[in-house]
C-alpha cells in the first residue's frame, strides 16, 4: 500500500468526540512518553463544530496527549484504505502532570475512591445501539433478514472487534429501522470506558469500509427508535467476587448494591446532564422508549432507569458472576469516562449516606397513577438539556465531583449546543445530531 501509515493519538472530548493528532506509525515507539501537543481550548470544541463562546480556556496554554499503550488499536488496511490505527491518551501538562479537565483522570479519581472506601473495582460494559445509514433494504425488527441485509458489515465488524480485543458477544438486529446492537464483555476500571470509545470507532470504520455510516445518535428521528448506551456494571472485590450479589435477598442485590442504587436514583437528574447530554437526548428518555421512563430500580424492567437484569442458572451459569445493575439513561453523546465516574460517585454517595433501599418497581410504569407514579418518578427525568443542566447546578454534591474549571468547561460547551440549536425543532436537531454521532 502506498503512503505513510498514520496512527492517531487521541482523546475522547467532553462532547464524546474522538479528536487528536496523527503521526507516522513508525514514530510511535519514540513518542510514547512525550506524546503530541494539545491545546486547552480544544476541550471547548462543540460537537456541532466551532468553539463554545465564552469558554474558560481562551487562546493560551499547552498540553500533551500522552498515549496509554493498553489502548493501542489497529485494523489492517485493505486497498485502497490504509490501516486504522489509534491510541487513547491522557491529557497532561507539558511536565506530564494530569490535567484537571482530562476525562480519564476524572474517572481515575472516582475509581480510586471506590477502591479506598469499599475495596471495590468497577466492572462495566456499554451496550451501544446504532443505526446503519446507507442504502439498506428494509427488514423487520430482530429478523434474520435484518442481519443478512447488513452483510458483509455484520461479520466483518465482529471480526474486527474481536481482533482489537473488544470481546464482542452477539450481533443483534434491533427494533428500529436499520438498528443494530453488539454487546461486549465487561472490562475493569478505566478499560471499560476505553472499550466504549474503541468500540464505536471500530464500528464506524467498518461501516465506512462497507460504504455506510454508523450513527450512534441518541435519537435519529423524533418518532424513531432511540440509540441507547446502557451501562451494565458491578463492583467486584479483590477475589473477583461480585459485591452487588446476595443470594438470600429477593432482588438478588446486597445491602451495598441497594445503597449504591439509591445514590444513583438520588442524583439521577444531575447525572442525566452528563450521561444523556445532547439537545436531543431528553426526548429519548421519555416513557415508552424502553430507556428510562421511570426513575426507579426494577427487576427485569426495560422502562426503569436502573434495571436489575435476570440471573440465569441455565447451562450451569454462575449467578454470582452475572449480578449487576444496568443504568439505561446514557447515550453516545456522553463521554464514557464522565459517565462511569459520575455513576461511581453517585453510588458512593448513597453508600456514605447509608440511603434506604429504593422501592422495587414491579410493573410497566405506564400502569401507575397518582402517588405511585410520583413515588417511582414516572417520566421524571429532566425534559430538556437545559433542565438537566439546571439539575446539575442545583445538586451541590454532584457539582463537587468536578474541579471548577472542568465544570465551567462542560457547562459552557453544553450551553453552546443549546444556543446553536435554539431555533430548531426536534426533527431538525435529530437530523443534525445523527450526522455527528
Ligand atoms: N432503544 C432503547 C433505548 O434507547 C433500548 C431498547 C432495549 O434494548 O432494551 O434505550
Ligand atoms: Mg437494545
């Protein structure tokens, strides 16, 4: 193949966009320590293009993108497309000290608290849904036809994901038009968020090679399906056992799990500003989208913000290893490091305050009325990004998870997106964000 093979040293920015600088791949070994240059104001670039104004960075300052060798990802090229190569980076000062606005550093801080306070490691996976935009023939939800019309993408993407170590589990035609989902195995700590970033970029790359585009947009059309990024997570102890599991409890959840869940529910509104953060995201979270129609904890219920997935005993599966919670109000507009860091901090707050176990929702929330509907907060998440940012601002505990600079940068970015889409109706916003994510 002619040309120079390029490797991008990249970070996932506050708007969930992967950005960076590329160098010839044969220079990578020599740059692993020093990385490449980066600019603070890059963290004020909005997903719609252009800089958020005002932003706290201005024109000054210098940073480095410092690669983490564990994230090195490469897919062979095939004429005429050269190899796809990427390494995820920490954002650091020119002396190598962590930068306070680096999303990986944010998550590391939360993971350190989890370890020191509970002796726990976070084990998590993101369950991304996406739609293939191109000239696909129509096919019915979950049908074999829907899988076959997506070939050769389907088999090629599974091979590429396995090759780069993302550990894909299944290829699923989903409910919506040209919508698919590929669950992946969980990973520990920061690798879980790295895996979400790498997953999306590999899916996009293989779609491009198949002359299609993969869109992870939260809602590509107002009346279409949502593309969720549900977060499955557990806490494991040093022996690798799930700390969320209690076989004696009716829910299967330990006292620790219930407090952790209560913390997430208590901060749910503020969390949504981080986990579902585009001007189209809130519309996906309304009832009947199978996303998060009730701000509640519920066994096997796909309308609950926190779902307790079933524990299978078939095929000699080990229930303890499966015990986990599923946070359903996340989408691909979010930065996965901020998502996991915020979930951990919200859960830890519930543990510290010894919050009472949340009531378990046992039915479709659309059957609830009056006081019950209020108790389980049916349709309770903020109705817009503006409301979600208001909830974040009003939640002192959640605000303290951020350094003032990171908080300012995040809010100014999100405010710029609100402003840029202010004159548009939901359909126009959806179309615009479908092109971004
Ligand atoms: N598409 C739904 C969402 O936006 C999820 C459907 C499901 O897989 O349960 O979250
Ligand atoms: Mg799904």
